[in-house]
C-alpha cells in the first residue's frame, strides 16, 4: 500500500470514528419463515425488524480502518482522533478537552491506538489473499486490546480514588455489557472488509 493510500485511509478512519461515536449500532434480522414454516422474503426493508445493540459504531470504525488501511494508517487515524478530542473538539461521546482523562471511558479510547495497530498488522500479515476468518480474528484481537486498556485504566483511576462508582460496576457497564454487541460488530467489520478487499483487489 502506497503512502498516499495509507494517508487517505487514516483520514477516512478519523472521519468514520468521529461519526461512529454518535451512531448507535443496530442489526436487521428478517423473519424468513411464516406461521406455517414456509420460506418467505420480506416485502420491503421497512418490514424487516431492526434490533439496536447497546454500543456505537465507534469500535467498528477503529477495526475497519485496521482491516483496510493497515497498521500505520489505523494507528494514525486513532492518534489524530485522540488529539482532536483532547484539543477541545467535542468528538468524544461525553464531549472533549484535556479534563477528559478523568472520564471512565478514556482508557478505552487510549486502547484504540494499539488496537488499530494490531488489527491492521494482523489483517495484512498473510502473504496470500486474506480470509474472512483471519479478518475476524484481527478484529477480535483489536477488540480484546481495547478492553484490556480500558480495564487497566479504570483500575488505575480506582487506585487514585478518581472513580465515583465502584470499579466492578464500571467494568460491567463498559466491558461486560458492551461485549456481545461489539462481537457482532467484529463479524460485521470482517464481512465488509472482506468484500471491500475483493473489490479493491488486495
């Protein structure tokens, strides 16, 4: 991948992360069987039920740019996202500014940088054409890193007496409850990245 391609993916990753922060993730699951058990197709997209996931598309953007742009573009996009938010731009879910380090979720945001790098490194590791399973594994590795960084940061805030809630409650809220929806997002990102890489021939 050329430096220009990496730069474009870094810009796109930054824009997707900012947009994904404020978009709630949802999944559409059509009911393909009628009451008699026969296969039927939905009459329109409006008839397909949509189920919201308790997460945003923020993590999807982090992992997608890793799978598509590689480690350098992915890490750069997330570094730019952190700098933008800490500079005072309201791009984080609860605002922005230098005081944002006190937010319990800031550790997860810090985890975006190594997660994007590892996801991008793994996604471009095989010399042959990458498989759907390998892209999913790359995304899963990135997701694990996000939660490890978030949990470590929360533990540090707890030791420093900076948390207004018990540590266990915050870990449940930001890691345990978000994990099922984020696992669905990993599968979605892997499928989208696989199709895009086939189209773009890499």
